[in-house]
C-alpha cells in the first residue's frame, strides 16, 4: 500500500507542487522582488512591453478587479464623510468634506488614493489612515490649516532685523521687511 506523496493522484500532486511553490515564494519574496526590480531596471523596454502585453491579455479581468476595488473604496470614503463637520456641526455633501490629519503620522493622503494610487492601497490601510483624521468641511479645514500656519510663524527680532522661522512667506512679515530693510 502506497503512503504519503506516492499515494497522491496526478491532480493532487499538481496541487501539492503549486502549494509548495507558493510557500517557497512567500519565504523568499524579498529576494524575488529584488531580482525582479533589477531585471526590470536593466530591461526597461522589455519590461514595459511585457506589462502592456499582460494588460492586453487580461484587460477585462484587470478592469473588473480595479472597478470592484474602486466601488468598495468609494463606499468607505462616502461612509466616512457622511457625518457632520467636527467644527461647525453642519452636514455637507461628501465632496465638500475633508480629512484633516491630526493624530499619528500621515502615511498618505486619503483623498488622493483613488486618483493617484488607483488600487495600490488596501481598503483596511485606508480605514486605518481615516482613523487618524478629523472629518471637517472644506471651509473649517482651511481655517484650521491657516491657524496651524500662524502658530508655526514666530518672528524673531535680532539686531533690528526681522527673520522668518518658516519657509512660506507671510504678508505681514514681508511688509515689515520691506518697510525696515536694515
């Protein structure tokens, strides 16, 4: 009586090898991705052509997959923005609401995921990023941002000279520098 691998039928052996191959790929994915990046850099034109061919062969599947992601992601964004503004308390359409990052480190801009990253971010990662944000209307977001910029503006008077502590020019400081150039 056969035991173990020898007892498997041809279909079961194929499945066994597929799983073993996937396990190997998972253990060595860093090495494989580094190799793929090096190859793509050396063979840029060939790599682009392969990607184009792959897209043409699987265009329908690609569009279906990204379309499903887009629909799910839009639902998450609309659900998150369908709350009143945290500052003024008014309800606005989701297009008029902004994500204001106030907690934690900002990894990416939530609103730009669809237009710039197009399917490159997991919905769970976006939800984690949304948790770091306050949902405010566009007007309140602009007011908050302006107040934060004013807090960072600290004019220093050193020997009758006004200097800036930040990169962005401020109208008042520019006017003072113009009136008192020394």
